[in-house]
C-alpha cells in the first residue's frame, strides 16, 4: 500500500547523508508545502510579475528610487520581514517560507540581489545577534522597508579571507564611540542603504561587527561599480574615515565577529540557491518559448534532438536544485524549532542550529550557482545569434548569473569549507566519518563481496547512491591515510572530495524526492504516473552525477597512490563503480516533450 507524504520532524545531523540512508518521511520536498507557503509563493510571484518586471529597465539604468520603492512594497506584503520576530514587526515564519519567497522573487536578478541583501544578510545579523534595544530600534523599519540594510564584510585585499580584514576600530577616549577606519568593497545596496553591518578589528586584533548608520560622521560611499551583470543592483565601496559609531551599536560580542559573519553567510547561501532555481525557471521558459517558434530546415528547433536534450537537461537540473534547497532548509527548520526562544542560551542554540548545516548550505551555494550558469548558457545557445543581442532575455540572464559563483564565498572557498568541515567533525567525533572510512577500507581490501541489494521503489537508483557514497569514502580514506592532518594543504584533493560530496548529496536528494512522489499516491498506478517525470529526471541526473563522482575518485586515487597500490585501488574503484546505465536519450526525450508541451518547467 502506498504511504502518504510526511513533513519531517526528526532532527538530522549535518553531513550525516554520507553515512546514513534516509527514509522518505525524513525529507521535505516542494510537494510538502503548506497551503500558506503556496499562497506566499503566489503572492511573491504576482509581486514579481506586476511590480518588478515592469521596472527592470529603470533599475538597469541605476534608478534606485525604484528599488527603494519596491523594497517598501515588498515590506508592505511582508516579504522582507518573514524571518523577523512578530515583536519587531515581522512575520516570524520558517526558513522554508523564506526560501519560497527567494525562489519566486528572482525573476529579475538585479532586484533579487537588492532584496536578498536587504532581507537576508542585511537584517538577519540583528535578528540573531542584536541586543533588545538594537532590535527595537532597527528591525521594525527594516521589515517595513522604511530603511534599507546592507552587509559590509569584503575588502579589496580580503574577499574570501574575511578574517584578514584591514578595517580597524578603536574605543574613543571618552568611551562613548568606536572610531572605525578602513574601506569595504563590493557592498550590495551601498548606493542607497541606510544601515550597514560592518566588520572591523578592535585594536587591530578582535574581529567584531558594528551597526553603522549612513549618517554617522566619517562614513561615506564611493562611486557605483560598472558591473558585467546584476546592473540593476547597487554596488559601491564604503569609506570609514574616523567614523564615529556609538558603543551601543557594537553587534554581538567583541572578538566574535566571525560567528556573525559565517552563520549569516550560511543562510545567505541557501537563499542564493533558491534564487538560482527561480532564475533558472525563467531562463528555461524563455528558451522553450523561443525554440517553439524559431524555424530552421522547415521545422521548429524544438523538434531537434540536440535542442530537446538541452531543454531536458535544464529541467532536470531545476528539479534537483529545488529538491536540494527545500530538503536542506527544512532540516534547518527542524533544528531551529527545538530551540527554546525564552532560554538564556537561545542565541547560542540558534547559532548552533544554523551552523549544523554549514556543509549542506555550501553544497547548495556551489551546486546552484554552477547549475544556473549551465542553464543560462544553454538558453543563450538555443537563441543562437539572437541570444547575444541585448534585445533578447538570454543575454542579460547570462551576464547576471556569473556573479553567483563569486559572492557568498567563492565556490573554491565553499569547496574547501565542505571538505574541511566534514574532516573537522570527523576529528572531533561529531560525525563518525573515520569509523565509516575504516570499515569500508577493510571491506574493499579484503576482496570482492556480494553487492548491496535494495528493494521497493527506485531500488536501482538507491543502489547507485550507495555506490557513490562508498566511492567518496574510499577516496577520502585513501587521501587522509596518506596526508593525515596535512590534507588541508592539498586543495586539489580537498576540492575533488567536495565534488564527490556535492554530487552524492544531490543524487540522494533527487532519488528521495522521486521515491516520495512514487509512494504518495492513493494507488500504485496513479503513483507511477505521477512519478514518471521525476523518475526520468532522477535517472538522467544520476547518470551524469555518478560519472563526476567516479572521475573525482579516480583523480584522488591517482594523486595519492602509485605502482601496485595504485593498480589495486583502481581495481577497487572499478568494482565500486560497476552498474548498468540508464537509457538517457529516451529519458531526455520524455522530459523535453512534457516541458515543451507545457512551455515551462513541470513535473506534471
């Protein structure tokens, strides 16, 4: 008998997907949205279509009065205050709802960036780290869009290396102000923001955060950057020249600025992923619409196999992308739901709940930013020469997407975070990774054994995920065995392990969602029909993802072994990789046909 869908309530350890097999009832998917979440998604969609899109050209030409007006309207609808407690003028809703808004507001990347910087990294530092006085003073106005927030972390010489910042803060002789000096670069919303979370080192040593108002003496804004993309957002340097910041505007504890910076970036990363998914849907819709009317060789190009392959690949990536975002965000919601908001340790417990999923948030950031690059590139390719012309939508989408691999921590840094964080958790015993690697190494070195078998829905797909996990553990085991603690200095190997981790999480997430859909119908025949497209997308994705896992594993093995040991380990790798391929040409034809018929990304 088919089971019904379930919203997860069990708290799951971050990174545990590498070691444990999840059940469908433990994962959240877009099919589990509440009615309220669907309504908020629809409200956001209507706001984007009716308010944002008609003003794109004005924002592209730096008319930021329009941006401010739209932020005020978003505030009126509650779209900017969704994560702010009700006591301070917000809606106090969950992270899934926040991701739904980010997903649907991203129809135009320029304003999506503006809104994200304001409603995410711009105000959440105060929500999580502010004093009662700071919250009362700033949050109601930020929620309403009366004032605009910004986040000032990066510097010319310390983008990803945030802890190496040169901005300095010193207590004034009368003890009433901190005097800030330095310059911050690439600050989103800087041209018109009113309140900035600024990071500087007190006495040149203690990395701390400050709430700096635009009107404070010694604070000024540099000129607008002329950017390749997201031209509809404001990006300027800010200059601190003996800037006087009242001592009560110190945010959080002295010397604990890194706690604020890194936790807020975790949230920013999953929201970025949601916006990449939303933007990708728009690009796919444009590409399909063009392919259905553009003729070549006496037929529309939507009938050509290689064009249909592109459309199927784009739709498949969107399916996996939204699955990744909502699975991860829901896990964070479960953890945050266990925090006693009235406890003295509420702030600490909230930070720990967010940090728990640092690996998954970095995965989303890397995966989604590279996904949107692929989608906009293939969309432009479908447009052909017209795609290179500003008059058509593919050109701007292509330019706008490129920044996503840079901000919220470059993808290179996030790859190092993924592997580094997992290894750190293994060393401290928070994640039994060392034991799992040891067990696997003993298993594979003892010779061939019976392969693990799976039963029920998507058995072959689940088996492939299990193989990917083993490949990742095997490669990580071989690398750590050789380098031990010094593996942190082997960035190429760290990056390859991250790639295996990313693809394994994406593979498992795609399978679990398709499996959950297949198990949710009132009858087996209805379930199979409802799951046909998700299963096809899952199989297409698994095929390409497993190839990446195998390739990355081979890269690591070749780097850490030689001679007889290399030959032995490559033989093990081949054994762990053995599987029967899916007919992806047929599967892509099915996906493309359905998407072309509907004119958009669909699972129906």
